[in-house]
C-alpha cells in the first residue's frame, strides 16, 4: 500500500463507522418509540381494568398477592364490607374478613380459600364474610389465580356476591316445605288406613269399591309427592343419610320393571330388560337405589308415546383414571356398575338439558304434551346417585328419545 492510499482507507473506515452509528441511533430511536407505545398501551389497559373493576358495585372484587395481602379493593368491596380502600390495601389480609372457625374447619389460613383454585384453576363456594362493623354475610365467592404481565403467578382474585337474603329465603322455603309435608302426611296416612278397612269389607258393592279405589290411588299418589318433598328438604338440609349394605342391582332393576309393567302395558309401551348373569353387587342403600331406579323407569314410560319402547340395560364396566367408562378391564381402572334406561319418547330440548336435575323444573316438551308431574323425580335421583359416589348422565334429542345412564362404584 502506498503512502497516498492510507488517507483514503482511513476516510472510508470513518465513513463506514459514521453510517453504522447513524443506523444504531435510528434503531435506538425506533426502539424508544416502540417502548413508549407499549408503555402507553399497558397504562391504557391498566386504566381500563381499573375502570371496569371500579364500575362493579354489586359484587366485591378483592385482589391479593401470593401471601394474601390485599392489593385490589373495589367500590363493591367498600359497600359490602364497610371499609374504604385506603384502610385496607396493603394493610389487611383477605383472611381478616373470614370467620376464623370456618377457615379452621376448611384447613386453616389462606390455603383453605385458594387450595381448590390452585389445583383446578378456579373455585366457587359459599363463605361467611365479616364486615368492618362485625356483621356476618353469606357470600358466594369465585376464586381464581392472578398473574402479572410476564405470566408469573402474582396472587389471587376473590369475586363475591352477597347471598345472605337468598340463602335465608331458601332456608325458610325448605322449612316451610318440611313443615307442610309433615302436616299432610299424618291425615293422608289416616285416610289410607280407613280406606283399607272399608275396601276389606266383603259386603261393599262393586260401584262404591271402584270409587274408593280411585280415592286410594290418588291418596297414594299424594303421599308419594309428600315423601318426595320431605326427601328434597332432607337433602338440602344435609340430613340425608344412607343405610349401606350389599345390594344386587339386578334385583333392583327387575323390581323397577315389575312396578312399571302395568302402567307400561296400559300406555302401549314395550319394556325390555337386559341383565348380566350372576348378578351385579354394589354397596349402597337398597331402598334409595330402588327409588332412583323406579324414577328413571317410570319417567321413561311416562314420556314415551304409545307404540314406543323402553330399554333397561345393566352391565359391569370400568372407570379409567381420566374418568372414561369402558367395558373391558384395564390397568388402573376401577370397577363400576352401569345402568342405562333408554326410551323412544318425546326427548328433551338441548337448551333445557342442563336444568333437568333442578327441583320443580319441567321440560317444555313435557308441558307441551301435558305429561303429569311436578319435577322432583330427577332431582331426587341425582341426589341419591351423588350420595352413593356415582354419576348420572343424560343423552337426549327432541322427538327421538332419551337415555339416562347411572354409574355406581362396585
């Protein structure tokens, strides 16, 4: 390289460095603009969330950190619990607003409130809040985990609705149902007793006997309704108990079929039964399981038009760890008994199927076809199934039929 070429090379290097520097400055400015936009977006999102939370006044929204220290306290919480935000945020724990004995009964501390949500992602249940003035409120609390902007676990959200009046109304309703049911059962029992005496009279004429038989059928029907009302009141009050023993479900299904046979024949409905050889034994209350089976079979007959068919199918199966029920034994699966009651009846609209197990609910198809009933049978069957550790599933299509599948542990 000659002496004349050196200045040219230095000048080119300087120009290159200046160009790179200008590019870096431009890139930094672009990054600054992007960060500024991102910061404004985060601030806007935070303001939006704050305004939404502050707009909720009928529910309390309380946000905590991972230790339960309150960081969010919306106007709904101020209204419900009677304390301003400044007195609570960063100063109080969520557990300060719960009954200590209720927390202890559930396991104690923050873990009692968030344990289920930690495992399943959310939890909704009733708790008792203690307001600033000492008043106790029954609240339905939805608990969910809270994350920060990086997606890391940052604490918990507690959204509570005051259910004090609603729960008190429910208790009064249940007490009323229980009281009325008891008051009705005594005279009904007396009526049926005297009817039995009169019907046993050999000198009673044929026509009066027919009239009295009609009275007896209706009195028995009313007595069953009273029994159903009492049972639902017991379930809601937590006083529903079982008398467990070994129960052969094949005998239970046969008895249900025999009970429904006369009604089915009169309605022109065929009843078919498929049972396993050798029986199928579960641990449970024979009377309650019989009641549940009777409800399913009588419902199937009642909602099936003349010329239709009701099928009762009982078989052994296995439930896998993921909850799937299969017909063949597999590793890790537990044995279950599975009863399917299918009909070719009027079916249930898809939009109403989630409400079918609620007390006093009747599907629009039942009302439209004037099928008699008060809407208690399925609620009772569901309660009995749950009490036995089982499940009750529904599959139905309007105009095509319905299948209820009752699964019980063996």
